[in-house]
C-alpha cells in the first residue's frame, strides 16, 4: 500500500515538473525566439541644405516644419551684390569688345599697307587681336558665371520634404557649403528594427511586418525590405594593415548583437503621423513556406 | 502581440507585468489549492505553485495578445 502510494507521488511530482518545463519552454519561445523587437526607430534620409554662394541671407521664404516641394525657394541670399557682379561682368565684356574692335581695325589697316608697315608690327597687331578675342571669351564666361551665381542666390529645395530645425534669420552671413537647415526627405521614410541576432534566422526579406509606434495602438503595415549587410565586429580594433587587435575573452557571458532590419512602410493609418526618430515596436510575421532555418535550442 | 506596457509614462516589457500579475494570482490561489487532494500526494507541494506561476505567466500573455489587443497598448 505504501509502495503504491510512493509510486503515485513520484508520478504526480514528475508530471508537475514536466508541466513546469513545458511552460518555461513556451515562455522562452514567446519572449526569446519570436521575431519581435521594441528597439525600432522611424528613420528618414535628411538633406542638409547649404547655400552654393556666400553672402548675407536677405529673405526666408519658409517656416519651420513646413512641407515643401522640390524646387521651392527656401531662402534668398544677397541678390543685389550678385546682380552688381553680373553688371560688372557685362561692363567688362563691353570694354573688351571695344578693345577688340580697335585691335581688329588696326590689324586690318596694317595688313592693307604691307609696304609701309614692318612685317613684325603686322604680326604683333594680329597677335593683339587674337589675344583680345580670348580675353573677350573669358569675360563672356565670367558673365555666365555671374548669372549662374545670381540664380543660385535663390536656394531651392533639392527634394520633396519637410523643413526641420530652421533657425535661420535674415542677416545671417552664410558661407558657401555650410548647412543652413535640415530637409527631411519624406519619401525615404522607413522603420529600422534592431533585431537580436538570435531572432534573425526567423526573418527573411519580404516577410510582412507590423509596426507600432510608442503610445500608438494603430498598426502600421510594412514588409521586410532588406537586412543590413554587416555590422562592426566589436571584438577587434585596429585598422587594416596592422596586426589584429582582439579583445581578451570574456568567457562567461556573451550578449547578442543587434542587426538593423529595414522595414518598408506599406500602409499608414490616416491619423498616424510618423516622425523620424520615433521609437517603434516591430513584429515580423514569418511566412510559413517550409524554408525555415533550424534554430538552436537554449543550449 | 503586446510587447510593452506603459505605467505612468515608463514603458516596460509586457512580460514583466504578466509575471507580476501571475505571482499575485498564485499568492491568492495558494489557500484554495492547498485544499486540493493532489496537493498532498506531491513530494514537493510547492512545485504545484511554481507550475501554476509559469503557466499563468505564459497564459496571461497569450490571452492578452488574443483578446486585449484592441484596447491595451502594444
């Protein structure tokens, strides 16, 4: 009787143990294996808009956070100065034309009287006319450049986008090439999920994905567009051409790296606004087509 | 899938919340299950509470994902 009772107790205990292990396995699948990350970020490419010519900013034609189309004028740089430069270049052309005409006349006269004028003087006259023709060519190019610069005083939006971080005011002196404001390129909006490498085997390009912005319950639909081609190897430092500098081993604990997975946005609910930099939860729904990668168990 | 839950502006993993809820539930259910006959035939009676805890932890998460998705933040 006691024997049977002991057997019953052992079996019951064993069953409860199995239930515990099964539940732990289910939890592990749920929280460690399923391709979900809370570390997603909304990202977009940004164009730092810079002036092509230096000068005082005379007019700002956009407001902060305004949406602009490609080609819209954003701000204007000192047009009077560049208009004066254009006038100066045109005057230089006129002056060069006069000098050239005079040299050509002299040259023609000299060549008409080869008996009176020394051959050397005739040659010199022809060379002067040729030289002045070249100078005129230079002046024309300088005028075209001045006109081009005048056009470039209107700084235009290079892409469709949203103005961001605009603190430019009239009177600021901008040097050419220095970024004056940031333009967010709206069409490049996407979500990057930073997935642990342990979750990566379940993700393939083309898998549908759900994105939830922090604090927003509405689902943004998307799909996996691409997976990063590489991340830096943090175990080694040093440049190419030197000996490998590998970190000492840290035997006990190793952490999973995170790999950026790019999610293309397919459908955004009408009331949801995506702003680059927002935090998002990304859930990937792996397609079941029999091509799953075998993943290792916890050990 | 409900992945994070915000409590007073702090976003925490949903798993933590389910674990806390499961622990509280198990604590409340302790007295009733001590009356069950199966409790007396186990070598280690507290194993049953542990099993209940992990099952509830997993079950709460699965239940919330299935039914509470509409009004709980994911």
